[in-house]
C-alpha cells in the first residue's frame, strides 16, 4: 500500500532517474580521444612516413569525427585533410584487438601496427603481441564488430 510519504519519495526520485538515464544509455564516442585528443595528440601521418609515434602540435590541429587531431607539421595536416580515412587509425583509434573481441578499449600510441596500408592501435605492447600473430583473422573479426561495439 502506497502512503503519501512513499509517493512523495518516489516523485522526488523520478527527476534524478530521468537525468541519469541518458548518460547510462549513451553510446561510446566514434573516436577514442584522451582529453579530446585523438591518438593522445600523436600525428597519425607520421606512422606512415616511417617515423612511428611523433607528437603533434596545437599549431597544426583540426577537428574530425568528434576529436582533435594534431600533426607535427602543416604538410602532415594537409595530407590528413586530403585523406583522413587513409591516415586515421582503424576502429576510431580504439584497440583493434578489443574491437575484434566485441568491446572497446583505449590505446597506447606506442602499440601500433601498419598492415596492408592501414594503421591499427592496441591497448598496450603486450596486447599488440596477441593481436599480430593472427592479424588477418583479428581484422576480419574487428571489421565484423565495427561500429556495433560503439552501441554496447
């Protein structure tokens, strides 16, 4: 039996529950970004130039897919602007191994792989060691899971 006091308590909690619901149901952002920076501020074009992870600069940055991308130079930024999907890491910069397993995880810019002209990032160097031996199979699994994993 509901009393007036229990009805008032229930009514008082309703707005709190309504405010909490959207954050609980929010999807994962399309791009992994640490403090708004994709690849933790590392220049994605530098990987393709054979330089590995190179810090980008606030002097050369742009917004793409909900994150700020930084570049070591104006030419690198221009290259990215001309072909962002060619330079951006696969799976929004989330850990490729995690995506292959059906979830998302952050990445370490030092744990990277270029394979078939694409950049893949992993959570850590040790996770990359698990990812690489069966890379073709892992990519197929990740491709099948992407972007569905963002909705989980």
